[in-house]
């Protein structure tokens, strides 16, 4: 993933607990470095979910001195780079990104976002070599994210993760999930 996720759109999708979000932390740091002079956006369904799913684990891995707490103005410092943080929980969320130009965006659980937010984001990634990394669980074949991934002319790297891609899960836990999600 770290070698191949160099497209405008890099979407990591698949099974829960498969490791896609974990690998995205390092991917995000690479892309932040590439766009240190551009505006950067992190978005989740809510501020709480992106803090819990992304920033809390990054703080544990890299340290609180490098991944700050979310600041009142809905910003965060990541290795010294000030980044915007927004929640995309409903159709009105597009107002949070209107007017801003971006070099990089990170989207946690993209399939939970309203489609209009995603459509608006496309026009916000206007810096040279702008890119977006996103994680999500699979949805239906008619979901807007799946439709987007399948477009032949979109500059997109999409990596499907399975439960078996995470070597840190115990065999008992893997069997339990296989049984619980079967069918």
C-alpha cells in the first residue's frame, strides 16, 4: 500500500479489523509531508469518530508530542503541520469545506459520508498533485463510493483488505468473526 497508493484517490476498503486503517496512518504522514505547504483536511463521520479511530491510535504510536489534541477551531497539529478536522455527518457538512483549496485529504469511513460532501471534496483538491486517502468498509454495489472506484478514467488506487491480511489477530478471533459475519 505504501508503495502503490500514489494516485489522486487512494481508497482502502474491506473487512473490519483487517488493518486498513492502521496502514493508513503511515500513508497519511507520507502525504502530509508531500503537501506541507498546502491545506490539509481530515474528515470523519463526526469529530469524535475521527479522533477515536485515527488520532487516538496515532498518538499511541507516534506520541502526543507529534499528534496534538483537536484544537477549538477544529484543527490538529500533526508533526508540526496544522490540519483542518471536520465531521461529515449530514448533507450540511459541505459548508465546512466550501471555499477551501486542499493539497491532501484523509477520509475515515468514507462510505458513511453524505454523497454531496464527497462530490464537493473533489473540487477542493486543487493543489498540484493533490490527493486523498480514504478508508471504508464495503457497502452495496450501488453505493456512490463503489461506483466511483469502478469508473475507468478515475485516477484511483483501491486496495481490498480481508480479515486474513491482519497478522496480529488471534486465530480464535478470526474464527469468531468468520462465524458471526457468515451469510
